[in-house]
């Protein structure tokens, strides 16, 4: 399924449904929603209690009859009805009324690279439930490349790495299309889980799910490299006693613990480069890799990739919103007209 720039210019709003954040861009108004993809539901009545930031703060802190659900996993809608309810509340009544007044309402949505037909259908049905008469799908890799300002329309290579919460996508683009790409089910959440498991196995310590972010505590000052303090103090709950306890952990051991998910990312970069034509690889030696996505801000990740690949590595100015900004630029017609396939095969 492909879509042209002319079709995108007819769209009235765009949605980026991510595992961590949901973002909505309205043509002429800009980015109007940037909230966590979470909803709190009363399991007794089915009532929706909270969405977005408030639901995120409620994670792990609710009574048994209130459940915090995430209708999006790995960029794919896994609960269409809950995703629709979440989007309705995030948009607000005023904005929904404004959108409904548009004749033949059209929407655009970001989808992961190589998303299967069922995943694409789930995204389309979610937006059709909001009133869209037609939904255009845009490859997240292309949208993010446009959003961070890469010259994707030029006959030269641009390499982008979208670091999401549940998956990492890597691609080389040229002349407005994806030359080669790879998608790995490893993201920021996998790194977090690796740290949590390390602390549980080595220190018998459980971390609170939301009150602390294990990544930022364990790696805040020294990142993923070997520089910086040799240890750091972290607080959590003792596995045996259930009491609060603080331990001093060796940051070198934490770096070892997260090597497995990070090695998968390096393997993906290597595969993309091996499948890429030599002429384009020569371009990348100078231009390097552009990192986008919320997990691109993982401390020291860019330096680790720079050391492992020998290529320049850059982080976009606002890496978390590059994809929705790219779709917004397409809606507004701010990119050159050319033979362009936003949903590359």
C-alpha cells in the first residue's frame, strides 16, 4: 500500500501511535497532542478514568479494580477500541468537533517499517472510528527522516535510526525512498528491563515501576561508556524482606548487563550497511547516522555507536517528535515535489 504527497496534502490531521507516546498533528494548528500511550480503566464498570500523563502516573499505584492499559505495543495497535477511546479523550471535545466539520475527513498515520497487513488494518480502523473517511499510511522511517531535516530527496545516502521504546528501525534512504532497512524488536524498554533484572539477580533489589527510571539513575552521569564514576547509589525494595533499601552498584556491571540489547542494535546497523550499495555506503562514511526517537537520548548511546561503527553519529534536535513533524511537513506541503513513496515497500 503506497501513498503520494498529493494524497497526504489532502489529509487534515496525522497521528503517530507509539508504544510510549501518542502524538497528533492537526493541519494548520501543529502538534496538539503529545501524551503517553496509556489509559486507566475501572474494571468493574468499564469507565475510562484517565489517559495520557495522569494514567502514566497511576501505573503501579492503583487499587485492584483500576487497571492501566497500553493499547499500542511496538508501534502496533493491539486494542482498537481502547486506542479510539484514548484518542478521543486526548483530542478533547472542541478539537473533535472542529475535525468533524471538515468535509470528507482524511487522516495520516505513521506505521513501522514492514508492518504486516493486520497491523496496518488496526491503525486504519482506529482512525476510522474517530471519523476519518480515508486513512493514509506513512512509513515511520521516511517521516522521521523528513522531520529531522535529512535531504532524502537528493541522490545521495542518508542513514536514520529510529530508537523507539519497543523497537529500533534503521534505514538508508536516497531519492525519496528506502534503499534498505531493518527493524529489530529491541528498544529503550529492553534496556530498562536488562537493568532491572541485573539489580534483582545481583542485589536482590526491586525498583519502583514509575517513581524512578532505572536508566537515568544507573547511567545518569557516565552513560554507556567506561568513563565517569565507578559506582552509583540506587534505592528500591528488598526482594526478601519487602523493606526499602539502598545499594551501591558497580556501573561497569550495569554496562555489561545491557550489552545484549545494544549488540542487537549494532547487528542491525551492520546488516543494513551490508545490504546497501557501495556508492551509498561511501556517502555515509562522511554523513554518518542520524538518531531520532525517544530512546536516542539514552546516555552515551551515540558515543557507543560512534566507537563501534567508526561513523559520525548525530542526535536530532528534538528526536522524540521527528516522525510526527515529518508527517506534518508532508500535510502542510513543506517538502519538495518529487516522485516520493512515504510508505516504502
